[in-house]
C-alpha cells in the first residue's frame, strides 16, 4: 500500500492518495452505518428538494423568511450530497482510497458549505428579530435587494475564510497517508501534517471563531430579543406556540454549532479519536434532515402550498 501511494520527488516524498480507514476495524458496524446513512440521505434529499420546489414555485412563499429558508435547504442539500454518499460507500469498503486532489476538493467544499450555513443561520435569526420587533416596516427593511445582498455576503464570507488559509499557509505531508475517518475531514487531515502547523492552526482557529462562535452569539442575542417580544404577547396559547417554535429552532442550532465547534474550534491533536467519526456523521447527515422539519415543513404557509400542489397534481 505504501509503495503505490507515495511518489519520490528528489529527496522528498509526496503523497498522491490517501487511505480512508473508516470502519475497517469494525466490520460488524459497516452494514448498520450503511443502511442508516442511506435512510437519512434519502429523507434529506426528499425534504430539501420539496422545500426548494415549494418556495420557488409558489408566489405566496416569495417572502424574506422563505427566501432564507430556501437558501438553507439548498445549502443542506449540497452539504449532505458532498459528504454522505462518499461516507456511505466507504463505510462498506475496507481501506478505500481517494486521490490527493479529490480529498482536498472535498474538504474545501464541505468546509465552505458548513461556514456559509453558519452565517445564513445568523441572518435568519436577524430576519425573525426584524419581523417580530418591527412588523410594520419588515418588508421595507428586508426588501428583495437587501436579502439577496445579505445572502451573497454569507456565501462570499465563507468562501474567503476557506481560500485564505489555503493560499497563506501551504501544507506538506511526510509520507503518512492513512486517514482514520470515512472522508477527508479537517481534524483527520491535520493529524498527518509534518510541516509546522502552529501558524496554520492559529489561522484556522481565527477563521473558526469568526464563522462559528460569533454567529452563534449573534443568534442567541437575537432570540433573547425575540423572547422578550414574545413575553408581551397576551394570549397564552399564542405565547406558548411562539415559545415552542423558538425552542425547536434553538435546539437544532445548538446541535449544529455544537458539533462544528467540537470539530473545528477545539485545539487539534495528533491523536485519532473514533468519536470524531460519530460527530461528523451527526452534523453531515442528521442536522440537514432536521432543518426542513423544524424550520419549514411545520409552517402553515408551506402546508397550504403543499396542499395546492397536491390538489393540482390530482386534478
């Protein structure tokens, strides 16, 4: 294996492909992980595709809130597709391989989509804050031009936070190419570096703090302001419903940011942990499936749009 994966260039050894260990050491668990991921990905694909179709095809859903929800479903669909199919295939294989360029392309794409979602969730919290605190001027404040600009800022900021570390800190490997993971994750790749990783780790930590804890704090502050506005609602039933909705939103946000912070913000080590595999599967497969259920498919407007589409198909 070592001979076919390394290429001698002068006095240096360059890694040309990586070996993904996955569950090679746990063959009994391979089929369980495979079928679980197949189910989660199928549900995620159906839910997010349905949300994107409903938001795009129904004029009643062409509002700021559903614009951001459509963006969120698109991000979840792309993020899950960039990770879960490969993890599913590799979960059944023993010591599968992936080329150097494919590995870093996958790593960069997944990181970009994950960070863009962090910024988008912060924008969605701000959108809900404006809608509740200033409902009369909501459509004026969140005009089509403003919300498109905000979405572009989220996507562009995520792209810059991924490109800058790659351009500023080139990395090298010393011949070790066995990744104790299903796919090319940052914490798994970091363990194989032989170059001086201190500057890279500082840069990664700075980018991770900008894109994860800062948006999370902004989301929590926005929801605190929303909860304060909810307390002024007099009908008890409406207040309980609003509390329930905010509670579900915060639970999903906490799960998503908690897993990302665990992976990207903590100090990286050279020690491989099997627990990292479970965490990465959770945020790659579970949270993209939960978002449509929590944010979109429970809404009355979306249910009405779905009924209109279903009735039109029947007729």
